[in-house]
C-alpha cells in the first residue's frame, strides 16, 4: 500500500496521531490505511473479484456432490516396525541430542529434538555460553534448511553425476602431482570457520605442501582488531553503543541479550535499578530500539561524532542533549561504564571505545584474543584473483562459499574462475560458483555432520549429527583430509583425533553437555592503545551503507524460506530487500515507499524499491545484503543482490555512490500493517521512577458471563516488554514447533501470513528519530472469548484449564471467529499451503504431535497445547501435579531474554502468577472484558530526562 | 405426414401414458418423501455400520499372525511384543528380531514364517496392515489409558480368540466420548490390566467409583477437545 508523499504530509499535519504507531501510513491515517483496517482480510475482495455465475455455481455444486460419492474405501495403512530395534529409540517418543550450529563460522550450542531419527525442532543449549538456552531465528530455521528441497544431492563432474570415490581418485592424482612441487598451484578458498579440526587439518596440509595457499572469503567481515570484548552487563550501569548492534548481530548476541535484559528486569519486590543504554547509530538496529537515549548519525559522520564524544568525556561538557546526559551519567557511573564499538565501525571508533573503556577493564568487560576463523596467512579474494591472473593458482578448491554472489564489482571472479584449470566446489547448493566448477561435492548440513566449533568466547563444542546424510554430502573436514592423503577417515574419526585428550568418558560427557569443559579463551590484558588519527571522511550528499540482512546473513541462508518469510524486526519486510531510508531523506529524494531508487557507483547501477523506515539516520540509504542469491535450478532468487555495489576498500559505506529516484516502482511486501489493533492503548510504557511498590488492585471489568471456574491448572502467560528485544526468535520457534506453512510472497502481500505469533513494532515520537517498541502478540486465550460465541459449529471452544481450543477437524471456515477477535491473532488457510510434492523432503520436517492443517481451516496459537498435553499425560501416569516450569511454550523456550513467562496462574507461587501481580502488568484491550490469559509487563523506560532533579 | 406412434391406429390421438402411469408417479413421489424422512436414519445407521467402522473384518497380513495362538494358547503377555504400551503413546509393534527370538528355535522352517525370516535376512521391515486405525487429527496415547485402569481388552476385545486380528470396537468419536464421559464401568484394577478374561465381581457401581477414586480420574478435562485433537 504505497503512501504518496503529499497525502502523508498533509494528513500528518492535520491529524493528532496516537502516541504509538506502526507505520507512517497509520500515523497519517491515510484513506488506504483506513480501508485496510476496515476490511478483515484486506484485498480479499479484489482477489476473488471474478464472480461465479449461477449456472457455474450449480454445475460445481453438482459435480462436487457426484465426486463426494465416488470415494472408495481407503486401503489399510501400513506399519513398518524396525527389523532390529535401535537402542534408546522408542517409537513415538522424541529424542534430544546436544549439537552445535555454525553461524558465520562460530558455534551456537543447541539441543535438537528428533522423532524416529528425523530432526524437527531446535532449542538452545543452556550449558552453551553462546546460547544459554536461547535461540535466534536462524537457529530455529536450521531444520528447514536440512530438508530444503533445492539442496544439492550428488557429486557432479561437469554436469554429470559422479561419485565421492571418483572425486577422491581425482584428488589423489592431484595430490601426487602437487606434492612434487610443494603444493604450488593449489589454492583453497574457505569461509570463516572456528573449527579446531579444520585448523588441524589445514596446518597438516600446509606442512605437507608449503606452497599451497589459503584464501578467506568473508564478505561480512568487520574491522580487524587484536582482541575481542566480552561485555558483563551485570556490572555495567551505563552502556554506550558506538554503532554496535550487540543485541542483533555477532556470535555473542544471545549471551549479550540475556545479560542486557537481566540488568533491566525491574520488579516491585526485587531489582529496582536498571542499566541505561546510550546508542549512537547510523543503521536502525535492535540495539537502537532498546536505547534509553539515542542519536542518529549518518555513517560518514560517525568518526567525527565519536571524536567529539571522546572530547566531551574529557572536558565534561557536551554540546547536545545526548552528549550532555551521557557525560553526566558517565561521571556518576565511575567504573560501571561500558563502550561497545560496532563490528564495522572504523579502527578509530574501536580505538576510542577501547580508550574510554580502559578504566572499567575487568569490571564491565574482559578482553580475549580473537577466536581464529581462518589459517593465519590467508589471502583475500583480491589476492586470489591476482594469483590466478599471474598463473600461480591452477587448481582451486572453493569450500562452502559462493564467490560469484558475494564478490565486489571491481573483482571479476567469474573470469578468474574460468582461468583456473580445475575448479572444485563444495557447498549445500549447486549455486553460480558450483556451475563454474569442474567438480561439485555436496556439503552436509550441520545436523548431518560430525565436527567441532568454537563459540564467541572460545568455548569449543562438538557438532553432533542427528541423522545420516540425506544425500551424498561430505564435510569440509573430509575434503581437507582427502587433500592430506587421508581417504578413509570419517568426519567422526577426524573430530575425535582433534580431541584425542578426551577419553571415552570425557567424549561422552562433551557430547551430552554440548560443551567441552575448560576450553574458553583466557582473558588477556589490554593491548597497548594505538593512536589512530581521526580520519576525515568525505560526506556525499547521501550516504549509501550496506548491512547484512539479519536472517539471511550474506546469503548463506538465501534458500531458507522460513527466514525469507520471517518479518524483519524493524521494517517487517518479507520476501525481498529494499533501500531503507528515513522520511526526510525520502522527501529530499522525492521518493515514496515502493518507488525505485537507483544507486550508482562508477558504471554500476542498481535499482531497488525504496522503503521509508523511521529510525534510519538522516541522508542515509541502507541496503541489506544477502538477497538475490541463486541456489540451484529449482530455486527462485529473492530480492536484489547488493554485493556488486562494493569496491576495494569500500565494503560497507560506499564512497562515491550516487543516489537518485529511478523510473517505475518495485514490489515491497511488509507485514507492518497486518493485523492492526488501531487507535487503542496497546503498548504501554512506564518510567522507572514511577513504578509503584505494589501490584495493581485486580479490578476485573464487569461481565455478564458467569465467573470463570478453574477446576484444573489455569494456564497463563506474561510477556515483559522491557525484556523483549524484537528479534523474532519466538515467531520462528512457533512456526517450527507448530507446523506453520510458508505461504509465499503473493499471499504475504495480501495479508495471509500464517505466523501464529507476531511481533508488532511500534514507533513513538518524531518520525525522524522515533522511539521503537516491540510487542509480541500471540493468542490472548481470553476467558470470555469473543471468538467462541460466534462459531456456528463449535470449532472453537473453551477447555477446563482455560485454553481457547481450536478444533481443526470441526472447522468449516466461516471465519466469523476471526472477525470477532479484537486481537487479530487468528489465521486462515486460504489455500492448501502444505501440499507437498510426492517425496518432498519437507514432509520430514513436521512435528508429529501437531495436526497439519488443510485448506479452509482456521488456526491460531494454542499455548503449545501438545506440550501441555504431554505434561498432563505424564502427570496422570505418575499421579504428580504438573510442576511450575514443566511446560514451556515454544516461544518462551526460544526467547534469548526470557521475556515470556508461562505457567499455572492458579498457583500463586508460580513464576507467571508473580509476574501478573507486578504493578506494571496490564492486559491488552482489557476494557473489552475479554479477560485475556496473556498479559504484558509495560516497558520500563530509563530515559536520561526522567532522572529526578535533571528533568 | 404425421408421425405414427406405436399405439396409434390411423390418425386418432394416441394414449401416451397407460392407466398404470399414475401409480408410478405416486410411487416415485411418496417414495421420495419417505426417503427424505428416512435419510437421517439411514445416514445414522450406515455411519455406525460395521461396513463403515471396519469392525470385525480380519485384515490379510504379510504373515498370518495369530493372537489366538500366541496369547490364547502359548500365553504370551501383551507387553512381550507391545513394549511401549505402558510408557509411550504408541504401543509399538515388535521388531522382526523379537519374532525371531522364538522362531529361530521353534517353527524355524515353517513356510508361513518365510516373510519374517526374509525380513531379518534382508533388513527390510515387514509391513503389517493397520487394524485399529484412527484419523491423523486424533492423538491417542496408550500409556495414559493403561496406567489409569483401562485394560487392553476394553478397546481391543478378546484378541486371545482372534486367529487373524480384527477391529473389535467402532473407534468412532461417539464411542471414545462414551467412556471419557463416564469411564467408571470400563475401569479395572492394575492387576487385571493385561488380563484377557477378568470379570468384575460384586457391586459394579461401587467398584467403578472405587476405581475412579483410586486412579484419581477427573472427567472434566477428559472431554476437552485437545485431549485428543491438537
């Protein structure tokens, strides 16, 4: 729904908007938005506009009656028991194994649920430092990428199907020849990887072939520095982010999110203080959204602003409100000060952060040596192309990276790869790079591999397979071993050889716990401060800055449709990327959402649709990377690849970029206006100082219904808006747990998203520098539910433990319930979204404890009733009551910040009952008298201007 | 030139319908009326007929396994083969190796056991035909029933008298709900869970209420939809 600039500004001027708003259209109350609000399922009328005439309707009716009578009795279903019953496997009972997933080369510890050997669901591993029990959307979607249908399945020689044995023979021959020349002529391109097994094999390889060269392809690499900062948020009173999205990016983000949220968990009877976050940023981020005070700085002005901040810290006076408050707070905080510099900020920003951090070293943070992600003397892609050009590389192994997709424009990788006499590719997909290769070996998915990975703090853990490789996949370690002349060791043998110090018991313990004890990197003392002069950056009229997409990374997960369809945390964009810019920038350029923007560098011009996104820095256009990657013949590329905008030394902030309005418009699909609960007091916030000491006097609104009895447990949920960082892990977890389908771009565009849980993102204040608030909205499980009374077939009914149950097999699809739901949490299957092709591996992804819904059926959040049922059955068998915490909903379990509490509200000692007595607890639209079981804790703010006496 | 009909003589107007035609019309009209009135009854009866529920129809199996022999004559316990029945949702079917623990010793050459030996030798599972089949949207759990006083016989009938296994009970929602609303009469003490011929003695009503108390059965949540549909 594009909003025209004129419309919007006029309306903005005329209307007095609600304090919180989800989009500029909503704020301006454009006619288009009103229309969307008035229609329950907007655009459905247009969609089914072709009216069926009476005759056709009668014909169809007759035909369906006839066909209904033509059904035949179903043949008996087959049951195939095992021939030999595997130990520890009981059919029907899920199994849980600890493993590790690879994210940009770092390990994320997980517990994987498997049903009869097929992994279906990922949970965080509480023992693992990078997870602490939480997950992110990428981890939740890992099972999808395992079964993703476009994965590469066989070894290919040219375009012909070949075998692993044939590939090994080829490598053996190559090795014989290369050994004579010490490996000269062989190059290996790898992505970042912290595996110690790989490092061991690579160093063996280097010893055997000293002339062999390694190249690192890390298109998302940040600024190199000789240390890594491990923040301790429990000690930090004042946190200052210098362009750092520590909640949304990086291998330690889940741990950071947990620590940060815990330092801000204010409760009437408990913690009464919270940290304060100052954020200086140029790209709207999750961290910026949680900031108590934030300053938007265009990327080219970042260094200068940080320099001024550093001066102000010394002099004690700032020249704007942000700096003044920050300096004042920093003085008061003493050693409780923590500066975090963004991954991709300049060396100057890092050096400044390091200098400002020095007094609090060891208190608010520790430093460790960076975890190695590649062999020490790896070359860059530029070196690779040069080496190929001079004929120094004739045989090239490209291991698990898509060079053709991520190469910058001034590097003709395509031509260089043509020059290599034999090119070997290893990866999950037959992508563009694989098409250039002489040999392609399919990679194994993490859930099919043995291996090891290190976390952000150095802790090593084992990658344990849950299933034998579905196809002819091999691990990088097996390829590397072949190059070292080891053609027999499996990846398990290779991993165990690396961890030879672990005896059998130690190995089993490491597998069971999901971490190898005492492997965290030791703290180092701060390296001497480098004096880096403040570089003067030339400011273009408009800055163009690239950023990795939060879910697809640099295109690694481009084939994962779970992630493609998951709304981006801030823009709520799905199925594609856009040039994101602030309203004022859009006005300068004369573009509205959907208009094409042309970004030119040299002769390269990229056109992509504009998306007006409040919270971006002024005069800045932000373009996410990771889209437009081709992943094989059956795949569609989604979005626009922005890597070709890059130049040497020009990886993130694109100097010399020209920006102008283009011709025509592009497709923007965003869910930000779907399911609007407009014009009411929906998100609430409360200043820290205003929190009362006691809970609300529970005043239930009057009701004509009889009071609600609670004969059994009374399930309820509480969601803490202060802790919620809007990362969408809960949405992904819900989709993975409850067999929710991927519906595709066309369906998303008309508002037919099937996510049972949505995270609404609200803005408040000035559209140029708004505050951002996230609110997850699952089904409220109302005690007096409006949906129940309107169902003509009793398909939505109340259970004795207070659930608002949806009975799929009874539903006839009238959609009255959805019309009557004030929270807009019901989802309708307009089509047969899960009609798998014969033999599609995606059918293996399904959770066997949840019905797969078919066309014409309404569905919604059930509080993960399958998990409640499992607990109840256990309690019936053992005659023990269900303990508090025994039932965790999928969203609750996935949440990295523990923002969601679930349990029995009848038990006054339960965690959820205590949350509900907090003074800042409130129910959504409670004036309607629906008595929702899901309630919220208002967002507690700690803005600098709320301080007493400083007002 | 008028067309000459079969009954016409000369140019006289033919009698198109015979005098019996009226009766046919009456028959059709009244018949339709009766059919309309009866159709709900027919629907209800057909829906519960053995034809529709599949009761008492012994399915062909890859090997003609006889519960009558194994349970009735040999006296095997249910749990020897259906190991998961006390702990998991699915009672479980025995792996081929379970069959072969005995049949490697006895009837080791019997021709009817050829498929079983072949399965063990080739590693390809036997594919049995499901006798008691529930729709995919029904989630039945054996363990919770067996641990709360519902015996095997209550749903599966006297399998010790079935040469080939058939479905004993209708397995309709009406039948499930009958017991979920009032489980008392179908309960038995723990000691009789796996018994094929247990009969209650004494006051059945008293026994039912005693067993309800003994197993802590609260019927209120047992008719919640999500007890079976998730």
